[in-house]
C-alpha cells in the first residue's frame, strides 16, 4: 500500500517543502503541524523533567528542522501568508 509523500513527513529529521502558486496551501498546513508538534513535544519533555520522569512512550516526532520554499508569480501572494500570521508564528519560535 502506497501513501502520499506528504503523509510520511513526521518520520524525517529535516523537511524540504517546495510549493508553487496555490500548491503551497497543503505545505503551509504541514509547516503549521510541524510547529505545533515541536511545541507539544517540548512541553511534554519539560513536564517530564519537572516531574522527574521520562517523556511518554509515544513515538517521538522526528522533525527538528523544516525548509519551506514558495514560488509565486505575484509578490502580493506573500502578504496572504504574512496576514495569516503563520510567518510570525514560525519566526517567533
């Protein structure tokens, strides 16, 4: 059984995401998911350290770094990305 490449991204240490035009939409979802998973994993690890125990036995999220390249014809498209707050959220973290 084969799966779409975007379904296995959580298994890799480093991601290279390249989107063209509106094809960036699913990749933006991946960027947000990676950020949320990294934050959640850090919270779990911090809680385990404070409690003096090991983190839960759930398979750890492997991704540590993601590179996102987006090619679009119009520079205004990037304003949409910035407007959604995604860029700021990634930069802050």
